C-alpha cells in the first residue's frame, strides 16, 4: 500500500519523507491556506522534496477554468497531479486533461457511482472521503471496499486514494480493503508507527539493563 501525506507543511513532509514513508502528497485549498505562503511557492517546494505525485487543487468551477489552471500548474513540476472536484464540469475537465496526458486526482468522492464516473472520464486517481462519510453516520470503509471490488471487476486503471482519514483504524481498514493508497494527515503518522506498549517495553528493558550492570559493578 502506498502512503500519501495529506499536508502542505514542508517540515512535516521532510520529517516523514526521511523515514521512506512518503509516496506522494495531497493538498486542497484549506490545507494550502494554513501555510500562509503563495500557492506556487509551496507546491514547487513540496515537489522538490517528494518524488511521487503531488496534488494541488484547482479553484475554478467551470471546466474551461479548471483546464486552464491545470495547464499552468502542470508546468510547475513533472510530478504534479491536478486535483479536480467531482462535478459534471470537473468530469469534462478530467476528460480533456487526460487526452493531453495531464494527470488528475478527482476529489470529494462520496459514492461508488461517483468513483466509477471519475475513472471512466480518465482520472489517474480518485479520492473517496471516508472520514467525512463516517461523520454523517455512513460507513466510509464500506464505500472503499465496494469501490475496490468494482474497480478490480472491470480492471479500471484509476488508483483509489482513501482520503479524509481520521485515525489509525481508518488506515488499517483501508489497507484491508485493498485501497491502493491512503492519504494521511502528518499529525496521524506518529500514531501509525508508535505504540504505548513499545515505549513501555523499551523503558522496561533499559531499567533491567541498568540493574544488571549495577549488580555486575557490585560484584567487582
Ligand atoms: C484529500 O485529498 C483531502 O485533502 C483530505 O483527505 C480531506 O480530509 P478532511 O476531511 O480531513 O478535510
């Protein structure tokens, strides 16, 4: 399974990238706004650090506007993948951009039908938001499982990015469901590699080692 980082914070990206865990980065206008720096500057910096796909999102709502933005942004770095919202205009933009070999990530997907439409239009990636579905009492993981089943059944090429991940359980369940990718907030990553029993175990081992050495010193 591939891990993308769902952040535009360069310190977070650099720290986790150093562990070999970052296969790509996803952003959206809310994520970019938190950085308080120009959009282009932030995206170019991320693309310099991360080799894999980096997704900046378009702002326009009309296909023509999205296509124009995508053509400009795709020149910023070779690994840019343009995020396009899941609307009729978005699908039109994705279809045109796929014919120009501009890669896309269709975002704000909340149903299997939307995922299928995006894949059919030519999306490189689709981003189903499982956390936001859970927030309204609908099982987000169930959507991921069904999407994976349908994509496998028809041999669709688009990769599924489980997005809007809220906790460790989401990552594990997305992996079990066979999601190609999970895009994970930087703040959640340490909870993936850490465990309180690991920390407790290390402390216990060190304590026993110290006592053992003190015993040896006492004997000499
Ligand atoms: C995905 O690409 C989105 O940026 C992200 O996962 C949205 O998550 P949220 O629901 O926590 O805002």
